[in-house]
């Protein structure tokens, strides 16, 4: 019998398993599909909230802490798995103009390097491929990105190397709860017992814990497209009116994303493809000559304020909720997993846990 079962093998579940394993805990991760096969795989991998000044301090605390963790984590994952996650510092250029004052105040508060850029010449120096109509913006040169599918493969390879147990394609059908204490989970293959259970089930979290109460997490679909380009053509991440461009080292360029509340429907649409394509070309005109190689959708675990749950369940002993990271699963994940492990292990915590409690406003 494992000491801890983690329901959900996405970025949040795998990072949490790794933290607990390093603390000497016997962990079992149970995933309804392949490890990392849902929103963890589908995201863009920007190591920053898209508009961080719009978020509560509790989100920024996790984000800033994660930024300090990722360089060492990426190196460890490569050593353990042999897979390069392609963590690079490509910088992020915001070309929206109406939130400059908020952005400057946020940068001062969190000691983030932010430059106000004016004039087409300065923009061209940062990213030559941007549209001629873009002549001002905010430049954050230290923002990193990571390649989500490679991160998933590296995390799985790390779990194999470390001997962390996992079950793939094994949906959890319910929790085993007696006298307000959890003792395991029910699967298609039968019950699996554990002393503690962590739900890291992303958009499916509310369904998993519905038998013991409501959790304010709902699916929010995001569609993305990938252009097949030449290495080095686009060098910087660019964000405009909620749409982003993410260049990869091999020349591929991601463009995203939509925000759609359509339940658990992950279908892609031609309308979304055309919207994403046109918005991307408006930012980087050279994309018009590139083939669209792929179009996909993922379901983000949304909460009202974008604040995740990282907490003990208020009524069921041994049950923990670790979900609701919305669009920021990767950037918040490293710090979030560290805090979750500290709570489970009843150790001194790295961050004040109250904002992430199950009874807090999310």
C-alpha cells in the first residue's frame, strides 16, 4: 500500500509526486489517460502569467518562486531522463498599451526587469519580425519558456529513473471515505488503498471530489495552432490583446489561444483556427507564408480569480486538493508542488498557505 495516492498525472501531479518522493514518501500517481496528456501537454510553456499585474499577489508569489526553481529543475530532469526540456530565456514583448502604469507598479513590487519600449526602431531591435504597426510595448527580457511535450517526457523519464510508481489509462471512479477519513480510491480494477489522497485532476477535479463537497474548478477550453517555420526567424515571445506567439528552437511557432467555456468538449473549430491564424499574422506577418502544422485544444482548470487550491480538504481527513491553476499550470507548478508537499508532510511552509485554502475565495 502506498502512503500517498495522487489522482492526476499532469504537471501538477507529477511535480508533487517528485517532491514527496524526495521527502521519502511512497507515492502512486493514477492518471485517467497518458501522463501529461491533457492541459499539461497542450499549453504554451511561458514561465509567466500572461498579464501578471492582473492577478492577485498569491498567484504572483507562486510564479516568482517557480521562476527561481525552473533552471535547476530542468537540469535535474535532463540528468534523470536524458531529455532536454528546452528551457530558454527568450523574453516576452507585450504590445498592449493601456496597462503600462499597472505593469510598471507590478514590476517594482516583484523586482522584475521591465523596459518601456517606444518607437519602431526599438521594437525591431527586440523582434524584427513584428508588424510595422507595432511601435511601442513593454519588454520583459528575463521571461523563460519551456517546451511542454518535452517537459512531460522528461518528467515521466524522471519518475522512471527515481522509481516513482504510476498507473496510466486508469480512471478513478471515486474516493473511499469512511467516518470523514479517506483511505484510498476506487478504480476500474478495484480499490487501491493509501493513507492520504491528493486530487491533482485539473479540470476534472470537481467531478472527482463531488461526493465530499463542491470545489470551484471548471474546464476552460483553449485552442492553439502551430506554424512550421525556419529556426531563428522569430526569436521572442510576443503578446498582443490576449494572443501570444511562442517561437521554439526548431523554428516552429505556437500561436494561441482561445478562451471557451464549453464544458468538457475539446473539439477544435475552423473559426478558431482562422481567428488564431489572423491574429498571429497581424503580430508576425512572416507567419502568413508558413504552413499550419497542427491545431489542438486543451481544457484548463479554471477558478474565478485564477488562484489554485493547495490545501487540506476541510471535512475529510487525509484528503488534499491541488488544482485550479487555470492558464498557469507550468509557471505556478514548481512552487505549488513544493507548498503542497510541505502541507502534506506538515512541515514549515515556503509561502503563507491561507490564500490557497479550500475555504478561501478563488
